[in-house]
C-alpha cells in the first residue's frame, strides 16, 4: 500500500464519512512529518474550510443524530459510538430520549443537517442545554457553529492517534 493510501486509511474517517478531507490534505503537500495533532489538524481544517458550501454541508449531514436511530440500531462509527457513550447518550431515560428525538427532528427540519457538538467532557444535560439554545439560531450562524464543532471533533479524534506537536 502507498504512503498516501496508508494515510487515507488511517485518517480518512476523522471528518465523519468524508475521506476527501484527508485526501485533499495529503495531496496539498501540507502533511508534514512527523505527524502531529496540530499539523494534521491544521491541514485538514484548511481543506474543510476551502471546500464548497455544498461539500461542507455534506460533511455535516454525514454526522449521526445524537442518541438517534443509528445509535439505537448500533450503526454508528466506532468514534461516534465512543463519543456519544462518553457523554451518557447511550443511557438516556425514555423521557430524555423522547426530548432528544424531538429536538433532532426539529433541528434537521430547520437547518437541513443534524445537531453537531463535540461531546467530549460534556454530559447529557450540557448537550441538551446547548441543543435547546442553538435551535433558535439563524441558519447561517448555526452552519458556522456546526462547522466549528466538526473541527473540534476532528482535533479530539486526532488526539487519540497522534502526539500533540
């Protein structure tokens, strides 16, 4: 396997189901050795921000609903499963699950993409409060917030694979 293929295999899922970010970062020549969180994240973020709005929307839409149907069906990526479990979203009461489901539905209807938040270090109550606050944002502001959260998630995922740098 080539160095490029190895890189894409290892880092292609950092941006949820969007390996084009890793591919473009690698092809740009901005991936420097030794690989560090800071260096790889900077290259990935540059490619994400340079992507078209439609491509960034696709990245947002690739994220699962929090505590949603994919979680229930056991179909989350391993990273998403661990992130949601770490925030307690796999242990919701029926009432909490109903609230998340209602908010997920309303949010997607309003914005056209799922609610995204970097859940590491947050509990279900923190996430619910952010959900209830952010659902009132205008679309352009929420699109920017969701993109910033995707970038945070990428940094957290990279921190599990690389030294900080």
